[in-house]
C-alpha cells in the first residue's frame, strides 16, 4: 500500500481552507481512499467554517481564505 500527501480544498459559507490529507493507494478494495481521521478532520474544518470559527479551522488547515463576491 502506497500513501501520498494531497491538499484538499474545503469550501463552506464565505470561507475556503487548504487541508492536507493522506491518500492511500492499494491494489485491493476501493482505492484510493483516505483514513477515518482525515475524513473527520475535513468534517471539523467544514463545520468550523460554517459557524465562522476561523481559529478552529486554522488549527487543522494549512491556510484559510475569506471569499468575497466580485462584480463583473
């Protein structure tokens, strides 16, 4: 089984975050997949962003972005 680092972008409300996870490749089963811990980390970041808790989201994410609308 091989693992590799991957940056996942999580978008919720007016925020986005870069979260680093590990993807596991295997010849058996439903590869590629992520661990339960990484899935829970993504959920925690998403919930924190939805509630506007940037401090909590930034403990799990590499970067947190505030998004705004641009008029064209």
